[in-house]
C-alpha cells in the first residue's frame, strides 16, 4: 500500500473525507511526498517522513478492511 493508494481508498469511503484535502494539507504544511505507509498488524499506518508545522510528526492508523480511522 502506498500513501496514494490509501488516499484513493479513503476517497471511496465516508470515514475520513477531509484528511487529504488540499486545504487540510496546506494548513498543516503537508505534501503527499512527505507521507509513508506501512503495515501495523490489522491496520495501515500513515506516517510523516519529516516533521511539519510546529514539529507535528504523528502517525495515523486506518483499518485494512474498512479504512476507518483507528487509535493505536
């Protein structure tokens, strides 16, 4: 799974409609190039390669089956 594939899968669902919008990413100073994706058990972990505004470097987890956002 790549970050772009995850973005596409999320666009097909209604679980995280604003996660990858241009406005949201600009607000945090993010780009698609800064994201990486890896498997974390039953979830996909979307992580930042480098910190963005205010040192933000958190990961987000999405269920592999439903693509719902989950907390680790």
